[in-house]
C-alpha cells in the first residue's frame, strides 16, 4: 500500500492534474496495476479525506487487497443506502457522511471478529468514546474507560491493545503526532481526539440499552477522576479543566441524564456538583455554573439516605457561593445557606465550610462580631478534620479572619492571621508567586498601611511584598481588573513614602536600589534585550513552552499539499510579514454586518468616554451572539486556512470584540501605544472594517516582520517606545523601516499576528467601526482557550471540515474537504492583496515618529 501511495504521489497525480480535455481516458500503461486500483479507490470514496485515511488504515491493519476492500465498501455503502430508504429519519444525509460511515462499518465488523474472545472490547470502548467531547481526551480518561467498559481484560497489555486497535484503525487519533513537537509534549503525549463523524456513526449504531449502559459507565469513570477544584493544587485544577468538557458532552442529552438519574442518582449528583464547583470557584463562569447548578437542582434525588443528604448540602452550599459571588444576591445566598445548615448533620465536616460561608455573609452585611464568631468556629472544625481540609483550605479561613479583624481594627490579630495564611499557602502551593499567595500579601500590606504608622523597615518589607503582588496580578489578571488597579495604588503609596524618606545619595548596596526600575518608565537596556535573538538564549523553563507553540512545518506542508501555489504564496507572505490586507472582501454583505453590529451594541455595548470608544466583547460567559449571516461570512475557508497556515497548527476561535472609535484627539494609552498582543502564547486576529477608513482616519499602524521570541508576559512587558519598536523592526539597521498603514474601504479584512508590533490611531474627524476575531493555537494542556458558545454549530456546513474544526468547539482534526479546497483555490487566484502600497517611506516614518513624540 505504501508503494502504491508513493506511485500515486509521484506518477499518477501529475497525470490526474491535467485538464480532462488534454489527458487520455486511462492512465499510462506503465503505471502498475496496484496504483490504478488506488486511483479507483480514491474515485470510489469521492476523495473525501477522512474516508481515505480510514480506508488506508483498514487496508494496512486487516491486510485487505485493494480490490477486495473496494468490494466490501460497495456492499457496506449499499447497505447504508437501504437503511436510509427504509428509515424516516436517515442518519447519512449526504455523500460525505455515507462514505465515511461505510468505511467505519467495515472496520467495526472486522474488529468484532478480531477480538471475539473479549466480546468486541474495542466496540464497547468506542461506544463510550462516542459520548465524550471530541477535542481532547486525556490518556488517563481513556485508559480508565477501557478498565470500566472491559472488566474481563486483566492485564495492562490487553487494555493498551484495545487502545492500539482503535488508534491503528484511525478511529481515534493521537493529538501530539502532528500538532506538537514530541520533545516538548511529555505530559500530554498520549492524549487523544476523535472525529465527530466517527462519534455520530457509533451512536447511530447503538441500541437504547447499549447507550444507557455506556452513559452509566462513562459517568462512573468521570466521577472517579474529577476532584474538587476549591483549595486544590494547580495539577488537580488542570486535570479538572481537561475533564469538564466531557461532563458537558455527556450531560448534553436530557434523555441520557434522566436515565442516569433513574439508574444511579448519586453518580449523577456528584458529577454535576463537581462540575458546578469548578465553574463557580475556579473559572468564575456565571453562565456555565448556572447551567450545571440548575441541572443538579432539577435532578436532585428525593430519597433521604446519607449520601443523598450530603449531595443536597453540597448543592445548597454551591448555590450560596454562586448567588453571593457571581450574582451579588446576598438575600438568596443566605436562604440557600440556611437550608444547607438545616440539612447538614452537626458533626459533619461539611459544616465547617457552611460556617465559613455564613461568616462571609455576615462580613458582607457589616456584622463583624458575628462574622468573627462563625469564622473562628469554622477554622476550629477544619483543624479537627485534617483528612478533609488541606493547608490551602485552612489558609482560606485564616485570610477571611484577617479581613474581619482588620475591619474591627484588631491590627496585630489581622497581621498574624494574614501571616499564617501566607505561610500555609506557600507551603501548599510550593511557590510564592501564586495568585492566592499574592492576594493574602496584598491584604496584609493594606492592613499595615490603613491601621498604624510604619517604620522605614516595615515600609521596605511592604514594598517588597507589593512588587511580588503586582507582578503576579499583572501576569494572571486583566490589566483593568479591580485587584490590579488596587494593588498598583497600594504599591504607589508605599513607594512614595520610601522615596520621600530616602537620603539624597544612597550608599552602594542600599536596600533602596531596587526602586530604580520602578522610577524609570522605559525598560533598562537596549531594545535587543526585550527578546531572545537565539533559541539557545531562552531559559529552560520557557523553552518547552515556545517549542510547543512553534509552527509545525509538517502541518503547513500537509495543508499546502491540498491547495494551489496561489494560496501558498499568499500564506507564506502572511507568515513572513505577520500582516495581510484584503480590500473590500466582505463588501457584498456589509449591511447585514452593520445591522447585527448596531443591534448588539445597543443591547450590551459599554461606553468609554475618555477613550472616545464604545465596545462589546464576546467570551465564553457572555450573552453576545453572532447572527446567522455574520457567522456564515466568518466561516470562510480561505481566511481560516490563511490563519491556520501562519499559526502552523490547529487553531480555535477564542473570542471577538467590536469597537466604535469616535472622533477625538490621538492619545498614548493602551492600544494607542506601540505594543504586542498576548502573553507568551501567540495569537492571530481577523479584523473587519465596517466603515471606509481613509489615510489618517483611525487607521492601524503595523511593523511587518516584527514578531520575536519576546521576554516577559506582563502588560508592561508588551509596551514599547516608538524608537525601540522601529529599532527592533529594522533589525538594527540605521534606515528607518516602513510602517504599514492599515486602511481601506468598508468590508476590508485585515489579518495580522498579534505578536507583531502595532498601534491604533485616533482621528479628530472620522468614526470607525470594526469587529476583531481572535484565534489561538489549540495546544493541549498549555493554551488558555475558553471556547465560545456564540457559534451555532448546526448552522455550519457538515462537509466544511476545516471551518468546523476552528469555529466549533472540539470538532476534531484540521483538514480541508475537497469542497473547501476548491473554494480556497478559487478565492486565492482572484483575491487582490495590498502589497507595499501602504508602507511609509523612511521620510514619512520620521514624520510619524515626530508626531508620536
């Protein structure tokens, strides 16, 4: 088969690529028979990529002759057609699905014969996999699924053999095979994915009893692997983050949930409570947390066993935290808490959590004496149950008590409580730069500043703490988050005292020397010190991270092989420059874009008068929706293929943002400074202009080819003076580089790499409306992607594999269908690009530099 594939690549395709009028009716006589059979097989499968991959896997794994496989395929295909004719609700609505399903039918039939001794273990495991989320299936989940679905398998060799069968038959795929460098992916080397079409076929073949059995077993596996997220280690939270999409997939069907409730209400209740716990405490995602809490409430068991009672107590406790922290509804939070306390046995360890929650509510109501009493009682109960409460949980109670003592002006008790909280958190998390540690440090310094006079030594200690706090907050939180703003304010208060008290000439080695980087707004050192010029310079802790996100040449070659040279030239230009401008690309559907934009802006938009802006942002926890027309425009295979090629790997829509920039004076703040986007993770953006943008009319400025291996991931590390930005883009040359001015008529699309240096500009006359979609590499275990709920998956064409894999959550491998390939080739051959017509000359760059200063 491999020899035949080589002949097809080297001999047959050149003949096949000729126009039908110019080539002979049959391939040249010198072509071997098995090559002709490969060609017949490709025609038989309509060149559908997934069908070809799985047919190739079946031929290799089961030792088919190509001719025999074709006969098997025709039989399976005819069988599916007959099923479709006999059924009122066909599951094979188009040729693509029917072709893939026919190949799957052959594979499953042969697998059932091969592992007859284990009554088709592979098929049972695949039934469980069909109920999971398709994107990332962790190895530990898949292995536990084999153990649960196939208890007759006694050795690890047999269990791994079942997984090997599914992988070799291309029913599941290893994520790291093409998407990650194996040297950088030790922790997720065994993670898998499954194609949606495979899941669809398996579910169609399952009878009702088999499906209910599979749902029960998968729920038991997830229940055993999921842990509570509150006060747990980063490793536990990371593991939960990979498992939660599978809980959502498993509970998507109300019928499956009702059946599971009848069969095992304890497992269902635990699963929903663990999912809600993650989204309430760790993710703070109001929409998803409410989804799981409402589901748990609807399916709450009516029985009164100890296990059922404990579930009800946990659920009311979660409802209390949700209402207090995510909906700011203290009255409803208190009613849920009273119910939980009434149900909870007096000696139950859960009571300690409920007492702390009651202390929190009394704190919110300014009843500090009562808050103190409840929190001290909670802390004592936690200490009596060390197996149920770890050091982080004890630190949480100490921190809460510190807040209460501070409000009661008990200064030294507050200091002691914060110090104990910090000590316990550092011990548990094994580091000082954890977000929870920084929060306690910030509270301790604020208490010191607010409550008493401090010596210079105490101010010095406080300033050292605040340096760590601000660093951690800027790394882990948004720049405008209230905790970041508050921490910077506290740091400035401490710093102003130290500057005022500092001697005129501090001696060498003075403890005040560390103030220098804070006094000077620009980074110390030459512009070259802002990035790693060589891979060898990258610290070991960042090297693996950078390699994981580096573009994969293998991926780019595979994508380019499907398409023509016209697309490849444009994609390579985009990868090299980091920028591509496509004039008037969406001109034909502008009114539909503007109607949706206006309606959404009026409904959820927020005004920022000082910036002359009005915006709305869509993330995984907002109510913003794309209209069908706008979604259809964004689901453009040509644009998405360009982004995927430049990224060099699997990408996913992360969020989008709309902004109206009103006329106003140019400012140097946030996006109007020269900057790069993102932290260490690269990202790519698709910007659509909804208004004509003339030169000087709110255009974006971009420095082509300025992407680097940047040092640092904090907000201040991403800002640059214009001199430094130009120096970096020029590569150290004395000639000023050209700045690309990104303007164009309404409907123009601007693709750009966020790691490149760019800035926004303001016009005193013009208004500009834009929508910007952000895409990130989907690197398992590393990328911080929170999939959007705004994409309506049922509106995406089922044959558009590339589009679905990028826009729809967890849609499988990144390949282009033959229909998408034709669209991309046609677009790339006709689309006019802006080359260098909008780049400034050195003299124009100098004028822009003067205006910027």
